[in-house]
C-alpha cells in the first residue's frame, strides 16, 4: 500500500516552526500564568528560607542570652568576693599573730579589718540596720524577746542583739532586737 503525502494524516511531519500557527490567546495566558507561578514559587521559597534563618537566629540569641544570665548568676558576686578576700587576708594575719602581737596592734588590725569590710559593703550598697530606740518594725526587725522598761517607749527597740542589713534598699537580714514593753 502506497500512500501519498496528502493522504497520510498519521505519518505527516510537522510543518517547520516558521509555518506553525501563532498560539491562541488561551495558551498564551496559560504560559504567562505558569511563568508567574514559577516566579511566585521562587519568591515563596526565598521567603521561607529567610523566615527559617530568622527563627534560627532568634533561637541563637535566646540561647546566648540564657548563657549570659547563667554566667551572671555564677560570677555576679565576683567583685564582692574579691573585696572579701582582703578582709579574709586581714583576719588570717590577725589569727597568725594572735599569740605574738601586743594588744594595741591586734586592736588596730581588727579596726582595719572592720574598715575593709565596711568599704566592701559600701561598694555593693549593703547598709546596716541599727534600730536602737526606733519603733519595732516587723518588716525589718526580728523580736527575740520583749522586756519591761521604764525608760523606753512600749514597742520600741530596747537593744539590738544582731544588726540587720539591706542590699540596695531590700532587706537582706532582719535586725534581731529586744523590744520594750510596759512594766508589769
């Protein structure tokens, strides 16, 4: 069976590109939409990548901040510890020379040690509470005992057993006191 090129619809070769008919408007719009979709997918991928990087950076910042807070808790008292080392050195020197020194030099050494400690307290805003004669304040004082007194006002501090301390205005340790009461 011989077939001619005009008769054969299945075996005919495609016409050259110059001879192809122009794309219809629907096909052109589909190609345009596919190109726009590909561009939008690329932008979405870039935005997702950028968001993942931002989340990772935020996580790194959070972890770094947690490490810094931990370090601050661990070593936050380093300066106070250095100040207290001088006090400790002075006390150790006094103990080492306790049997050899004269009482005047030992007293002078103790006074110097107290001054070192007071200086360290001052640098770190540690202030003492000495409530002698003040009204009893349960927020800052711990009553050890109530004692009758003819000279002091009732519910006032008659004697301080142990000084209290504040750290930046916040109670560090209450003052232990003897509180006056009306005589029986």
